[in-house]
């Protein structure tokens, strides 16, 4: 439910433990820009269950990750063609060229 493991980065930054999510924005049709956005921070290293809950909350908000109803995969918002179809499915099933 939390998307691909590559969507997330967790580490110790500036004295805090931080969960970050990958954000993809497009400068042009073939120029994705990848950034990491912090979504939760902790003073002490959190338990794995706490990390999973933070990922789940981020997925439920639709701000970062969306669900493709055609292929059934969770995708980064920047890789979605529209609200419910990923770019790959839009090319495959709708004839869209990215």
C-alpha cells in the first residue's frame, strides 16, 4: 500500500530522524526533476511500525502517491497522467504520447 520502496528515504538529518518522500515534477516533456520532501520528523529513531503508519498516512492524502485503477499500482503523483491513470497506462490504453 505504501508504493515502491524507492519512493521513500529515511535517515538522520540535522539531529532529527526524518521520513522523506520522492516528488517528481516536470520541467519539460522529457525532463523530470526529482526532489525529496520531508513528511515526518522525530527526535528519536521511530519503530518500523511508526514509519509504516507515516507512509500509510502520506499515501491516503493523495499529495504524493496515487493509485492507478488500470494497472493496480501505487505511483508517484508526478508519474500520473490524471487522477486515476498512470502515465504508462495512459500510453498503453489511451494512446497518449508523453
